[in-house]
């Protein structure tokens, strides 16, 4: 074999090595979304392993006490939603086993972290926007800053796009749609309830624990 042929052969082997490395790297990149999806699925299953989240078919209702023209009736229904709930405590080991990010260590139990259930967080934001809207309609100063509105609009937008609900609804009331049971979620929450909550970056005790 000539020197020239030897050089060509070595270059060819080098190119093959580079191609193998690039192919391996590309394979890893393509696998990452699936690995992330698997981890995210395990987070959701961390709820299912404690409670049966069977699908509940519920009708879409346009006329509801929550939108009654009598503000006293409507307010009473909205206020019946206990948003002091939703905060839970889970051990760091429980969260890590399910691929979750660690929660803030509780002040009185550093072995556990603080979490808020996403559904309650979304409901909190919806009620914040409703409360402030009606305050302004009455000519009052809204209780929450504009930055909180932006946070809530963004949170609700992400929740809607995250679920990408493709249920076809007719123009008629009572179209059925698949839902998860809020009551079942509440049962799971009760097993992990905590007296602590996060309030504007500060620790606070829930009203029910005072």
C-alpha cells in the first residue's frame, strides 16, 4: 500500500468515527423527549397510585349558579371553593422516585417538600381575576397587583394548551365531555394535606390550621 493510499484510508476511518459519534449524539437527542415524557407521566401516575382517577362524563352547562345575575348567589358559590386547600406535603424520597422536582422543605419537617396541586393553582388564578374584575366594576381598587394578573393569564393559557382538549361541543347546552373527578383529587389531597402554604414567596399557615 502506498503512503497516499494509507493517508486516504486513515481519513476514511476518521470520517467513519465522526459519523458514528454524530449518529450516537443524534440518537440521544431524539430520545430525550421520550425520556422527559416518561418522567412527566410518572409524575401524573404519582397521583393515580393513590386514587382512582376514572373518567367522569359531565355536561357543559352555560346557566349555572356560578354565573347567576344575583351577585349574592354567584359569590356564595365561588366562595364555597376552599382555595386554602390544594397545598400538600410529600417526602423528598417520594418525589424523587417519581421524577419530580424537589419541593421547598417545610419549616417544621425538612424531610418533606411543599407542593400545590395544579388544578387548585389554576382555580386560585381564576378567582383572583374574577375578584379583581368585579372590584373594578364597582369602582374599587383591585386587591391584587397587575403583575399577578399577568401571572394568572399565563398560567391559565399554559393549562389550556397543555391539556389540548379536543372534545367536540355542539352549540346546545349539555354536550358531554370527559372530566377527571375533582372530588377524587380532593380525596388524594387529604392524604397529603399540610398546614403550610406559600404566599408571595413567604411561608404562611393555612387558615384552617390557625
